[in-house]
């Protein structure tokens, strides 16, 4: 079985700088490594203001040599449909509404090849499109992380002291207008709120989540707040690993140094369940992923820290030790 390796944006930058794509592919083929590239990495590269560097890096990450992952919205919706099928089958549709399945297929095909081709051949145009689509969402996410960072600094807590299964972090009380308060896991409430806001377009996603869900789910069911929270209170982390990982990364990020790349680090963590190892040169991300791997209630990637000059040797050592 191949060893699945997820590379951070900084590692891809070193590969491009060293013109090392062929070296990376050679090591991957020799040692049976499956190199994963996340859309979050491409999104971050598309925002690079140095257009020459942007083009050079995208020429590496968009190659068909690597395993191109689907966007996290697709993965979230796929997990949700699968969980609804087992826990709330009556919320599923017997047949897709007219036109919704065709839209779904077009979007899935685009993410399989079209997006990567545009990022490679028309990076400036794709960068402008991504900027128009995602600037507000990224700005909001940065404000939220910065606000939590301020709270963490006041508490004088540090990352080494945080446990994701600690009672004060793990659980929360939900006040609903039509009944008794409920105690749910923090990640479950985070998933419920995140998906509700995404489906309403309030996070700047447009129709993205609706397009992935409408062929399969009666999304009107989600409008019942109590039913929606009750559903999530039953879901285990293993059924919705992307939601748990998003919550965990968001909870831990403020305990590390926050910068412009923190939002993209959180996005990258959404894919930790798809990999065996994450390779990064970022000390803070390395520490965050270490806590996630320690506390996750399902198998998730371990973190390997590399350096600007040692990335290839580290990958060879990783393959040899597996």
C-alpha cells in the first residue's frame, strides 16, 4: 500500500525553487509514495503577489503526477450525505430535482481536471476569480482566529497545555428556543453552524454547498434548528472527520503564532484524515498537527518537520522508515 504524503505550501515552494518536481516524482515512484496536493495549497499560491513565483509554483503543484484532492466543501458534503443515509434516511431525496445532478456532475468534473488546468495555464485569471470569490471569507476567518488569539493570550495558556478532549473544550451547552438546553460536543455544534452558514451563503461560498447537496438531500430539513442539532449530537467524529478536523485546527490555531497563512494552515488540516504524513517547515503547524494526531478519535496524519534544504532527504528518510 502506498504511503500517502501531504505537503504543506512551503514544501511545494521549495520543490518549485529547486526545480525539483522530477526529483520528487522519482522518489515517489521508487518508494511508492502517493503525493497529495490540496486545493488549499493552490488557493494560497494563487494569492501570491509575486506573479513569477506564483506561476512557477503552480506549474509544479498542478501536475497530474500527484493525487489532486477535492475541495473540502465537496468532502464535507459527501460525508454529510453518507451520514444522513445511515442516520436520517428520510431526509434524502428519492430522485434529484431537475438540473441538480447535471450541475453536480459538471462541478465534480471541473474539480477533477478543469480547475487544475486553469490554475496552470491561466494562473492570473484564476487568481482574480479566487480573489473575488474568497476574499471576504478569508478576511472573516482571519478576524475570528485573531479574536480567539487575544482570548488565549489573556488566559496565558500555551499549545502544550491544550487537550482537545478536555471537558471545557470538548463540550458546550446549546440554547434552543423551543425546548430544553442541550449539551453537545463543541465540534458537533461547530459543524452544525458552519454548514448552516455555508448553505445560506453567509460565508461567501455562494451556492457551492447547495450544488453538492441538492441532488441528494432535502435541504429544507436543516431549517428545523432542534432537529438539525439533534442530528449532529448523534454523529461520531469518524462519520464526519473533516468537520472534526476543522474544529480541532480552528481551536488550536490561536495557541500558536498567528499570521496571514494561518487560515490556509487550518484548511490544510481538513485533509489530515486522507494522509499518513504531513510534511511542513512551519513549526507552529507541525505542533498543531502533533496535538491533533495525539487527540484525534480516529487515525490521522503524523507531522514531519522539514527545512528549506532538507525536504527531499526527509521524504526519502520517511519512505525508508515506513
